[in-house]
C-alpha cells in the first residue's frame, strides 16, 4: 500500500478505537452487566435492531443528499 493509504488506514483505526471505547463505556453505564454474558437470543435481537437502525440512518442520509442536490461518489 502507498504511504497515503497507510496513513488513511491508521486514522480510521485510531478513530474506531476512540469510538468503540466510548460506546462500550456508555453502554456499560446505561445497561450494566457483562455484554459477554448476555443471553444469546437477546444479544441477537439487539444486534438485528442495531442493523435495522443503521440502514434507516444510511437511507435517510442518502435522501438528504439527493434533496440537497449533492452527487454521491462511487
């Protein structure tokens, strides 16, 4: 990979580390308990709901970009 690609990857990894740490701690404060001991059915249901939320957010962003007249790349 090029230097620029390595630099870009590093910035993504650093940002992800910060975001994961904050989100995990927030979840612990809000819900308590151990995520790694959560009932697997409840964990699966929560994961599916999070995935649905993500798609809703992404489709809403797309709609807002289309309404604003901005072109999407890719």
